[in-house]
C-alpha cells in the first residue's frame, strides 16, 4: 500500500474544511489510512505566507502541525527559500549554482504555491492509499476538488534537498554579508 503526500485544492475555500471532515470520516470508517492532514491557507498578504489552519495527526502520536512532513512543507514555503522562489521565480537567482539546486528541489513546492494560490485554502494529506477511488469519490466527485498525489519517499527527498539548499543559501548570505561589511563583525 503506497504512502502518499496528497495535495488537494478547490475553487471554493470552504470546500477544504468540508473535505477535512469527510477525509477524517473516511479514515475513522477504515476506508483510508491517514497519517496527517492539514487545512492550509496561502495568504494574499505579502509574499508567500502559508499557514496551517487546522491539523490532525491520525497516528495518535500527537505531533503538532510543525512536527512532521506537513509542517516542514509549510515551513519551507513560508520561509526564506519559499519567499525567494515566490518573489523571484528563478530570474534573479538564475545565474547562481544554488538556483539549479533550487529548481531540482522545488517540484512539490511549485505545485503547492500554484495550486493553493494566494488567498486560497487547500488540504494536504499524508495517507496510505490502497484504492485511490475512495478519495477521488469524496474530493473530485462530491466536492469538485483537484487531487495531486506524490510518493512520500520522493517528497521526503525533495524536502531534504530544499533544506540543504536553504542552509547553503543562508551560509552564503552570511558569508557575503561579512565580506561586504567587515566593520560589523
């Protein structure tokens, strides 16, 4: 049974909350096996600010919205790397070596920021799916949403790459600052 990261977006924001309830019900009835789920908003204010509005850890481990893959995804999207990608879209950083690494590491991030657009609300679900027809029925046919499925391990790898790029970018920025402002050391 494949473990997936599932990103769901809707034309109406209220549908994300309805889907949250429906997916929770499907998990409780044993139709799907969820791990984590969050309603996420993409703020229309400022750059790329993503916020977890509602969160559920199905595993009973009482992880918070920050302590798992969903938290890491939202953190990267709302952090310096997400802002950099959102504001500059690669054009300003296109000449740097880091830009190539960023482009390789941001496929799920691009999808999240484009499909849960500014001012919109979506759903991120981590679940084991034996039969994708169950979510398709709830999300696509009943609520009119669009589903994007990603292999969990691939997303985890993308997250690690993005975190590495973010760290290298921070280190390079600090080094550049120190070189250009030696009097402030």
